[in-house]
């Protein structure tokens, strides 16, 4: 399985000033696999320590932050001599007492030693006795497999190459085949264990069982890490996402959780889910002007899941939909398609993501993306319906903007807007 995040690890390795690197992301998105495979590819030696299972070393940072002592104890415990070419891999670092804080001292006392750390964001966020090493670490976000990574896992690398090169005539010839593959991705999603199972067995029932297992594991994490008084609220928010996104107006509504629900009662639960990497929050912006953050409406937002396959599992989208043509898109098409585009947009740090809606609710742009000094209005269509009234009005009112529409239709370009096939999002905006 090929993961594009490994390319970013090579860039980190070559930095002249290399800080310890923290891999961020939800549980089971592949952080451990990525750092271990990078170690095999790029270093002659590495030491892997899982602080959740290694009872000998999970208190190695507790005494003090003398890095020479710490390195010596790691050598004794693992039997591997550490030098400048030895990559240290610290997994589940939140389970090591003062482990996150210790990364600061690796940077200050032994910057020549390469260190990669990973762990549950939920655990890191709740370890209040650790001071976070602000400015002393680098970060890399790890997400579920993108559609391009999924295609490569399916042995369809040639399609990735053609889409990356934006060869529109050739893509039009293979449009139906690529769209069918996209529908499979909508069901399977990008969780590595789930993708591996589908590639090997093509058994959609086992795929759904694995997805439900992952959701249950997340639910178990809530009880393990979250203060007891917040668990019920957190579950309510998490389990409501599929229903919230199925509404025509996908804005998150507190009253959807229970009658009389208010923001103040659920804001902390949403923050927990964000810190855990389990949900993505997209705020509304009131205007299409730079910078979009200056016009941010913090009271209006959409919540998306970490993975489209998990969203389908949570909503109970039946596995048989995968072989029923467009059936998978019939009632839930808007939610799944918008979730997919959001996941693809999240792949690039360049994309600062909002959505726009008119104050009078007459018109909405699914995503409004700022990339450096450029604003990109994006409309998402699950089918070939090419009505784009809101997008056209928005572009007309905001001179200088060019709209993008991702739909089930083939590539076409107009003076005010370009339509791209849904399966090309990653090639256009990642």
C-alpha cells in the first residue's frame, strides 16, 4: 500500500533544522504503518517504542529530561545502539508520562537524533500535566487513504497518472469506469485496514463489519479519555453527523441533537472530536474577500466525518448499494459527495476551507477555499445536474473569481466556471 505522506517524511528528513515530528490524525488512519515503513526505506537503523505496551519505557521521561540518560535507557531496553543515523519512533506517546514535553528537550539537547512521534490526539489533548512543546516540534497530518491512494491500492496507477496530467480527452473516454471506482471508494472509504480487506477479498459485508468495529473503537475511546460528564454529549454529536449532513441545509443544528439544545452545552464535545481528528469543522464565511478569516461566522458551521466509508457505515447505507448503479447516491448523495470533496481538500495545507451562505439563506456555496492570495468558490454536484445558480450569482457579484464545479459530468470550461469530474478533485486542489 502506497501512502503519499511518506514523501513528506523524506522532506522532513532533509531539513537543515529538523525538529521532532509529530504525526497527527485519528486512530487507525495508518500513522504507525507510515512511520515504520519510512524507517525501513530511509534509515539503516530505527528503534520503535510503543509506550502503551512497553511498561519498561513508559516512565523513562518521568525522572528528568536529561536526553543522554534517556537515550542510554532506551538502548538498554531495546539492545540497539543509538547514533545520528538511528531513527527513534515513539508511538502512543501520550501514554508516556511527560512524553510529549520531552520532545522539546530532544530538539534542544540532541537535534541530531531524528525523532518521529505519534499518538491518539484524544490522549494528547487530555494529558493536562504535560506542557506542549510549542515551536519545538514539526507536525504532519495523516488522513485516511485519498481516492488516488485507493486507486493505487486497487492496481489502477495509470488512472492516477492520467488525472495528475489532466488529460481530459483520455479521461472522458474512461469516465464511466472512473466514476464506478469512485462509487466503490464512497462505500469503502480510506481506512487502511478496510481498504486492504476490500482489495484482497472484495467482500463488502466484511468491509462494513470492519468499519463498524472502527466506530465502536472510537466509542470506546470516548469512555476511556473523555471526562464522564462529557461522554453522553460527545456521543450525541458524533452520532448526529450523518443525519446533519443528510439535510438539504447541511449546517450543524444543535436542536437536531435534542429539543432545546444550546451551543454552550455541546461546544466542548465538538472540540474533543476535533482534537481526536474524528471530525472536521468547516465554518461559514460571510464574504468572498481576502482574508476569508476576517469574515468568519463562528456560530455557523458544518461537521464532517474523518472518513467517507465510516460516514456510510454510521448512516447504515446498505452494502448492496455498491452494485446498484447510482443507488448509492439516491437519498444520501449530497452528504457523501460533499464529505468526499472535503476529505480531498483537507489533503493540502494550502487549502483554508470555509463555506458561504447568504444572510437571507437565498444561496450557498458548498466550499469557499483560500489558497494563498486566491479565493476559489466550489460547488459540488453528485449527479450530472449542472444547474449552478448560486455559484454564478456569487462569481458575478465577486469580480475576479472563477468558480469550480465538481460533478458527475465530464470536463468543460466556461468563462465564469470550470466543471471537473468528481474523481479529479485531488489532482486539481491537493
